[in-house]
């Protein structure tokens, strides 16, 4: 065989090998880069997950720390007063008599009465913004107004209540044959109802807008009216979210301090009716904490905060249980 032919074949084979090598090498490099990027993404994902877990643990530790602090600071009161502190009807720091029942009752009455007053307005705003007029200048104005209500400081509501609401309530009491005090449980409940409307209304609007369109269109195609669609489709579909908004509003009402303190009357007596002056656990702590000059007195106020903490936790747990049952 001619050697020139062999050289030509070898040259062609070598050229083919170079071409194959030049083709394969970039693919290998790309694969390495892709693997490195995948490893980097995995490390980033793991770091992000650890950060989230750490943040969650910090929140849990924070809540447990608050609870532990309240328990430790309440030990002198618990040892001195015992369980009778919870249903004691007299609060007299001068004689070292401390009973939390009037404040517990005042807190529950004002919060639930405010909730009853606010629910019709909250649901009406939620349905109006979520179903009837979701877009337009009027819905935007109403939505911004509702959000502004939540942003106003509570002390402003207290000033407004003293200047405007209390005289109106006093006139109503005078015309109804009730002692015209103006301040009391009813006035504080009215203030609270205004303050908690945005919470249930905002969450309710969001839930109503998330109702699938085929459900509503199917009802309309069967001849249902707007009210029938709201009653039979929207409200059953969003009942868990609406109840969650109510629960959020109740939690806000239980812990409110300044606005309630300014219009509730601040008396340590058990209220005879909703127009009587009273006190809540938050308001009595705000009024008397700086005046507590005895260890048991200070510890009794801290124990009152512990009771408020536990009442809020219990109500939220019951509410979540109800939400879970409705959802199922």
C-alpha cells in the first residue's frame, strides 16, 4: 500500500479526533458549570431553610420567654392570694385586697360587645369591596379609609371619644332615664368596634375575591341573583376566612389599652349594666402599674397581665378549633 495514502488516512483521522474533541470539551465544561450551579443552589436552599427554622424558633422562644417572665413575676401574688384572686370581687390596694373578677368581666363584656357591633359593618364592607364594586374610585376611597382606621393611634380615638362620643352617649342616657355619665362599658365598646372593623373587613374582602369564578358563574347560569350567590356560594366558601377575621378583631379588642382607658370610667366595681363605668385588665395595668409601691401589689398587676395573656391564648385556640371544624 502506498505510504502517502496511509498518511492521508492518519491525517483525516487525527482531524476527526480534533473535531470530536473540540465538540465534546465544551459540553463537559458546561456540565461541570451546571453541576457547580446546582450545588450552589442546594447550599443556598439549605441556608434559607435553616434561616426560616431559626426565625420560627426565635418567635417561639420569645413567646415562651414572655410567658415565663409573667409567671415568675406573678409568684408572690400567687402565693399570697391563691386562686381566690381570679374570682375576688374587691380590688383595694390600700387594704391589700386584690380581686381580678371585675376586670376580667369588664374585658370580656367590652370586647364581645364591640365585636357584635362591628361584625355587620365589617361584613358589609367586605362584601361591598369584594363582590359588588371591586374596582373604581369609590371602592379605592373606601378601602383606603378602612386601612386608615387601622393606622390611627388609639390615643386619638380616646380623645375623639371624650370630645364627641361621650356627650352623645350622655344625652342618650339622660333621655332614657339612665344615670348620665357618658363614660362606661358602652362607650368603650363603641370605640373598640370602630377600631377593629378594618381587621375583619380587610381579611373578608381578600377571601371573597379569592372565590373561584366558575362557582359564581355556575350559580348565575342557574338563575341565581346576586344575593343568592353571596348567601349560597360566597359565604359558605369563605366562612373559615371570615371567622378568622372575626377572631383577629377579637384579639385586637382584648388587648386595647389607651382608648378604652380614656372612656371606660376606670372604676374597680363590677358593672351593673353596659352603661356603668368599669375597667379592663389592660386599663387597670396602665393606670396603676407606676403607682404599685408594694411587692404584692406589683405582683398582682403582673398576674393580671398573665391572666390577660392566658385569656387571649384560650380564645385564639378555641377560635382556631372552630375554624378547623368549619373548614373540614
